[in-house]
């Protein structure tokens, strides 16, 4: 898979912004969570949000979009076939915990 290219523009010139890998998922997570609404239009709800005893997972970043729909962001350093399974797992969790999400939104954003 090729890298996504980013460019910096200045009047009539364009230069490519060189990419680099981030050593830890957590440092990327901190930057994104601090700028979640600006970057993605998503309001922050929680970090490392526990999915409880039954599901036993943690959602890296949990937010809510402009349509009041939950947004889950998972940070991965490598390609992994389990990403799809993890997404389906979180969908199942969301469907089972609609009331919990509503209360979280009310608590965080009124």
C-alpha cells in the first residue's frame, strides 16, 4: 500500500511534505484527540474507552459526529487482517450500548 501524499502550497508553488513513521500509536492518538473537531468534525467523548467485562476491549478514541452518530477511531502501526473483525466487534458493542453512548454524550456535551 502506498503512502498518502501531502502537499504544502504557497501562492504558485507546491512542495511535498515528507512523511515519517510515528514510533508509538499513543503519540498519534494524542495529536488527533487534541484536534479531533478541527481535523474530522468529530466531538471527543473518550480515550481508551472500556467496553466492559463482556466485550473486554478498549476503544482508542470515541467521538460523535455532526449527525450524532458514534465515531470509533483505532490506531494501527501495521496492516493486520484483524482490523475488520475489530470493527465488527465494536459495531456489535455500539448496538448493544446505545443508552450508554447517549448518557456519555449528555455528560460531555449537554
